[in-house]
C-alpha cells in the first residue's frame, strides 16, 4: 500500500520486516514474494541495479518451491528492468517467458500487464503496429478483471500510438478516457495521498495538454491542466447541505453543518447587537468550524473531493483572467516528462495465503 501511494521509505521498512520473519520461519514462498516486492520499490526509485538484484534472488526460490505464479511475476519484473535499461531483446525474452505461465496459472491481470509491457517494448523500438496490437489485447482483459488503474495506463499508451501516427482526435479521446479513470481513482484517496497519486500517473496529462495546445485548443488544455492538479480550496461553503454515501462521513458533515449554522447565528447577533464578548465567541467558533472542515477533508476522501477544482470553477476562473492568460495553470504539468506508461512491477502473493 505504501509503495502504491509513493511512500517508498515506509514500504521498504515494512517489506524488510516481513523478509526477516519469512526467513526466520523458513517460509520460502513468502521470502520470494517479499524479495520481489523489495525489488519493485527499488524499481520505482529508479535503482535498477538493486531491483535486478532482488528479482534475481526471488526467481530461483519461486522455481524451487514450484510457485508458478510468483515465477511469472518475477520474470515479468526482470523484463521491466531490462526494458528500462534499454535492453529490449532481454526485456522481450523475459516477458515472453512470463506470458504463457500467466495463462497457465489463470492470472488474467498479470497476463494483461505483460501484454501491455510487451507493447511498450515494441513502442520503444518504433514498431507502432505491433505496440498497438499488444495494447489492444491487454485492454479488454483489464476491463474484464476490473483493473481500472491498468486500464488507464493502457488507454494512455494507445493514445500515444494514435498521436504518433497522426490521429490526434483519437489520441485526445484515449488520453481523456485515461485521465477520467485516474480522477475517479483519486476521488477514493485521502487528502495526503492525492497529489502523489496524480504525479505518479501524470504521463497522460502531459501528453494530452501538449497535444491540445498543438491542436490549437487552449481552453480545453486549460481545463485538463487544472483538473489533474490537486487543490486545497478554503471554500467551506461547499460542505453546506452536502450529502455523501459514507454514513460516518455524513454524520461528521451533519455535525459540521450544525456548528456552521451556530456560527451564522452568532454573526447575525453581532450585526444586531455588537459586543466584544460576542466577537471573541464568534472567532473561537469560527476557528473550530474551520479546523473541523480541515479534519473532515483529511479523513474522508469524499469530502476531500469536494474541495477539488471542478469544471464549473474553471469556467468562472476563465471569465476573470485576462484573454492572453487563459491557458495558465498554477502548476504546469510540463515539468513532468512525456513517456509511455509501464505497469508497476507485479507483486505475487505467498502460495499458502491464497484463497
């Protein structure tokens, strides 16, 4: 979980604790899975040498214990390292070893991931036809298994192929479909993880904004450049009268609304009958209401989502910006590199814990 949220230090801390225990109790399958996951963290950190070191420790153990699923995942991950190192031949070698094992063990999600990454190798080699063929095989499987994050990555990769083959309208559609899924996934995250999530999955945003500018669609580029940025709006009026699906969050919102109504009543009293005591009381309650709103946003993803920029906010913002500045954004996505979207390394589960 910490790895997926981008907190690599905590991820390594927990994996290293797990690895020590797995070795103490002689859990070879669990040891291999944890070695694989440590490799995945180093892969995410860009340390391919360490990633390969851990994957190469994991692979013979998976083969020793007959863990075909773990073997396939590790082969896949070694392929990803070689691809990042620019050794496309070795990358295809390991991916093509992993793919039939994925089919053998019924790992549809792993199969889709491997197909996606084989497509990326061909994309890197400039073979757009072969790349699209593999992406097109991966996409329906990702939808079948409900892998929304993987679906977003494959859609983005297909958008790159359409962009590179001079089909901008199709590319824009695929990039937008990818980003809509990512924004949906962000809506499920607590506030502290939202920005990291978007930065980790920013490739489609960069490619889309660039393409829209190239296609002379600055207003559409403006909307997307802002939608894929996390904001911290202080407009607590957004919480007034709102309804959410989570009963616990709704109870907290109801309590906040009650406090907010008391604050409004105090403000009205001040207008009718000013006193220093009432001012102090109002300021205390105002601070309490604001802190409560901040706590709600930090605790409940559905509340944090209320404070994100919406299309209607952008329409209003565009009306007050000078005409020459209507494509500006507070945080330009262009500082992030444009690149195809590899799948994260696969994380096999120890055999005895499978259900």
